């Protein structure tokens, strides 16, 4: 009986230790993610020599894509030689950071290396880099310095697959992986604190020695947050958007993620119709971008909105103007976005809600004439105010929460209503 008791206690202690270790990992993860959840809005930047052609980055490159089918329209010998003409003399990292800050963005993610293999930093591992262009300057280094100086969080997009590298996804893949890890060592060792690492997938196999790769990047930047794409080895993985042990958040692409306040997520979306710069591209309007941002944050996610700089190194004025308008709106109503969580009401065609403490913000994009009927709340609303102007009346019953406002006073883009509750915490 005593031996059984001791065995039982040993097993119990083993289980409890395992639970404690798992809990510790989750706490560390939440600690790493804290600034990112607060930020809610970031800038994605897709750029490289391909901007000289105005076609999509990597995907317009002809030739084999080992692991997946298809090829682009630009012959390999043409695409892979574009770097010899790449001389973006108007590039200013300070200007890029200034544009992001004016837009109300809190972090920036640059395509340090996309699937075409071109490196936007001075690499001792790879000669196919910005160092061997007419421009020569280290774009990653300059952006990191400018971001640090301005208090802007900064991260790298890095494509583990490399369609140009002759060893990638071949019987010499282990040789390629060592080179890939050399890239990552440079990117995470040479530029001070890096806040975020954004891996990509092309839906093909993922033979990236994940255990060693995660171990390397975590050892170099312990507080780094990492998206979920390094583990994706198929289109099914991409669709599932699971977060495995070493990753931190999901990455729905070109769509607004579903409401999810359990699994951290971030929508990445283009301001135009492709990731890299396209002449005469169709640009999303301020109203469209604001609605996308609101629906992401109301769904408890982030928005990483992409710009594609021109061959000169400048961000196109049309894109800058839209970003400026978003920043102007956030300067007035950012309290309803930054540092909030999605809910308590589920977002939909009507709009969505965000919460901070005992305050709920309604982002009303669509009214039913002069009212909006929402589910009931457990907490009592003690005060309501329309931040965007107009007279708002609130009615609470056991069956509904009803918001009323004359049609002529409703904001045509987004009526923001702040509700002060009598208690924080779960409201439904």
C-alpha cells in the first residue's frame, strides 16, 4: 500500500511539473506578445529588385519552384540579373519610419529575403545581396537603426524556401539549411534588438530542421515573437493555420481572420492588388482600410498592412496619402484600437466592438436605420458617448442592448460609441 502511494505521488508530481512547465511557457509567450497585442497595427514592406519590373515579388520569376508547381513570366536570367540595375537612391529609412508613425502603425516588417533569394542586407553567407548592387547600402541595417531611433518595433520577413538556391529542397537540402541558418544568424545578431520574425510558406514541403532553427533564433533574440509558417509543409497546413509549440500567432492572408480571442492572429493584407509595387495599381481607399482595421481588431486580431516601395526607394504618394488618413483617424479615436481586446459583441456586417477594462467601444459600420440592436450584456451601462459626434441613446433590457442615433448624425464611415460599464471583466 505504501509503495503504491509513493508511486502515485511520484506520478502526480511528474504531471504537476509538466503542467507547471507548460504554464510557464504560456506565460512567457503572453509576455512576449504583450507589446504586439497593444500595437494592433503594423506596416508590411515587400521590396527588392523586382520593383524595376513592377511585377509580383518572386512569383513573377520564371523557372522551377522545387516542391510546388508553376512558374512566372519573367525569364530566370532576366529576373536574377535585376539586382545589377537596382539603385534606389531615394531610399530613406527615416522617411519610411516617419510614414509608418504618421499612419499610427506601431511596428514594421521588411522582406529581408523573399522566395527569390535576394538579401536586403550585407550577407557574408550569400553574394546575392544588396551589397553587390549599384546601391550597395545595407537596407536592413538602415531600417533597424531608424526604427530603434524612433522607438518603432521592427522585424524581418524571411522566406525559408529559396527558389534560386540550387541546393534548396534537393538531396543537398541540409547544405542549404545551414546557409539559411547563417542568414538568420546575421539578421538576428547584427542589428540590435529585433522584435519579430515573419517566416513564409509556399505550400510546399518544409525541410527546414525546425528544432534547430527555432533554437537558433530564440537563442539570439529570446524575446522574439515568431509567426506560424515555418512549420507549414502543405497547403492543408496553410489553410488550417495551426500554431505549433514554437510559434506565437496565426497569419490569415488577404482576408480578415474570424473572431478568436484564444489564438493570437494577424491579418496580412496588401494596400494595392499585389505585394510588391505595381504601376497604376488599384489602391484601397482610406474607408476600406479603416473598415479592415476595425474588423481585425474587433475580431481580437492585428492588421499588418503592406506597402510596396517604388524602384526609387520611395513609397508611392497615393499609398502615403491613404496611410496619412488612417493616422489622422487614429490620432482622434486610437483609444478604441490600441491596447484593446476584441468583444464582447462578435463582429459582423454591422461592425464590431473592442474592450479595455470596463470600457466597451462600438465601431458601427452599418445601422438599421436609426438603431443597432445587439445581444444583452451582464454588466450595466452607466454612460454612453459617441466619440465621432452625434446624440446617442442606450437602452438595456434582458433581451438586447439597443443603440439609437438619428440617421443624419451617424458617421458615414464608422460611428464610434464609447460605453462605460459598471464592472470590468466578462460582459456576456
